[in-house]
């Protein structure tokens, strides 16, 4: 039986939402789903090499950012890049950087982004993947 | 299985995932299941409340047999047969 498919339109570049995406990716990996992630606008900022490990912004409940980040450490939760990497090791995950999003953050080439990224693509790829996926999320 | 039956089980593999949060225990189980043979029994130790519900569902989807859960002091022992 073919694996189920999930597509994720990843817009957010904030640690709270990227962490949530990592948790969902873990669930998909546990079930051997094929996953395609499309890194859009603000997420492309977080995927830039110089930002991935230093970006600590949260998108929601921003006045509790310090508490949130401390709790991630207390709970031994992996950094979102680690959660994404684990998922890639356990199931078929492809990560596409939106070409437009890359340019917004002066990322023209794949080498400008962390090595989790597989390629740079246009929105047509997302549309094709989303049409045939079992789960389609926007985060 | 009853508590007595679960307690008496001979376990082929133990996965101690008590130091991780969701989805850590589930992913640890996924990694470890490849290391046992069909018919063998694995127990997953988890302090995560969600995992005791996730593992049975995961077993159903992946074709493994969920055997039951023992509640210990501060964690769960979740048993399954590959």
C-alpha cells in the first residue's frame, strides 16, 4: 500500500510555530507518511543559515517568550531544526524553499539555506503536491 | 491483557523514552520496532500522557498488536507485539 502524503505550507518563521511543525512532522514520520514542505515567506528567514539557530522569535503570547523557550529546554524538546532532521531520517521528507521567499531574505541559492532544504521551487510545485495529498496544512 | 498478564510478559526490547516529550516516545518506538522480529514484544517507557493514547493508535495503523499499559510511579509501561 502506498504511503499517505502530507503537504505543509510553512509560512511562519517563529520558533513556536516551527516547533509545532516539528511535532506534527514527528507524527507523520511515525506513520511513514511522505511529506513535502514548502517554505514560504517568513519561514524562509528562519531557514537561512545565519538565522536558523539564533532566531528566538515567537509569534504568539509574545510576552511569555522567555518562559516558552525555557520550557522547551526543561522538557528536553529538540530544536525545530533537529525535529525536522529526525523526521527526514525516518521518512521521506522533501523541503522546498519558495524562490520568491528566498529572494525576500536575500537567499538566491540553495547554499544560502540550512542543509535541510532540498531545492528551490515555484508555487506550481506546491499546488501539484497539495492536490494529491491526504493532509494539507498551513502553519 | 490483564495487569497480571502484562507484568508476567517476557519483553524482548525495552525503549526508555522517559526523558523525552511528545512525539519523542513515539519516534523512539518507531526506531526500535525495526530492531525486533515479528512476534517479539516491546515495551515503551514514557512519562508522557499523550503517548499512552498514541501508541495504541499507531499499532493499529502499522499492524502491530497493542497489548496494554501498566501505570507505574510517574510513567507508563506500554506493551506491544510486532
